C-alpha cells in the first residue's frame, strides 16, 4: 500500500496575554491552512492564564469552555485540526469544591474536542530543580521567571499516553516537553501505533539540545514528530518518518509547513509505564478517583 502523506504545521511562539494569543493563533492557523496544512501544533502553555465566560480571570481552560468552542469554529472554517497547549482546569473528583490543574494538550478538529493529553512528568529536569531553585536565584536571561514553584507542585500528572481519532487520522498522539526524551513514554506509546506524534514544548535550545534525540526516535520508529515551542528565541521543527528535519523555525515566532509520511503499525509489545516517583500510574488514577 502506498505511504500516506499529510501536510502539517508547527508553531514557534512567545508567551502572550489571552487576546494576543487568540489573534496570533487565528493568523497562524489561517496561514498554515492556506499553505495546505491539515494539522497545526501550538506549544505547551500556549493558553496558560485565560479569560473565559463567567469568570473574570481564571487560572485555566475548561475543556467544555468558550475557548474550545472558538477553536472548533476555527477548525471548521479553515479545514484544519488544531493541537494547543493549555493550563487545563478541571473540577476535582476528590474535593468537589476545588479545581485541579493539568499541563495539557487539546486536540480539536471540526467535530470538537477529540482528545486531551496531559503531561506525565516522567523526567525530573536538573536544570529546573537545581538552577531555578538554588537559594538566591532571582531569575535571569535564561530563566526570566523567579524559581518559586516546581512545575510538578502546580499541576497534577497525567497517568499514561493515548491515541485519538483526530482530523481524519485514526491514531494521533501527543507528548509534552521533556517526557519525549524518556524511554518509558515511548515504551508505552509506540505499541499503540501512533501515525504521528505532536510534541509540545516550552524550552530554550530545543532543537540544538533535543533535535538529535527527536530525529533518532523518529527514524527508529518511522514516525513523524511535530515539535512546537513556546520559547520565542529558541527553535521548533518537523521531523519526517526517516528522522530528517524537514521544517525548522529559529529565533523568530511564526509557522512552518511541511509534508510528512504517516507511520504504520508497530510490532512492539506494551509495557507498564511508571511515574517519576516510582508509583505505577494506575495507582495514581485510582487515588484520583477516590
């Protein structure tokens, strides 16, 4: 059977207030659609603190909220499916009067919300936990935000990885930031036979530091990877299923489009994925439902 090819778009952006983020998202989505892209990937945290319906200033996005409806209309209008990083706000199952927050990727097509992938936090980042949290560190050119809170203390972890029916694809997948470098993530995800993986980041020196690893993973599994980035001075790129970087953005916000070959079925057995603290993710899920 002939290999199936699709056109995808990747975004390199900064961090914007809600209104500017919406305006840029619309402009880049229209630009990508006019270039023939059927899928576009925005970075991790693209919508972090946003304004929604009846809340004057909420900390996150509800998956049944205004933003999801607006992105669905955009997907319908321009015939393009959208992956966007958000701070997801969800009513706590353990404490119904409170909210839980996740670092999430929303998959939105013309049918609406196709799926949500949450960051699993498989990797303890030494640059974050050492440099950012060192006593007296007030931030700097590389870390402009004061190191007050470990990301894992702000967000609950996701439990595992899934594939979604998304924009005509049978098995699209997402993976957020440093989780993409952890073997347990791929050991769990690859047996699901994703056709493409959207890797959402907010990372300085993304391709300079991680590009060789992403290319190797892409080549090893014959799997295209779309690596967006929310660090405007850094890079973003698209890796085809042979491991080559077929599109790249470097140091200037914008969108790039390229054609990639979708992956086929993988003959790899699944494994049990474990969380960074050593607890099986299934245990964490049961605790969350308690």
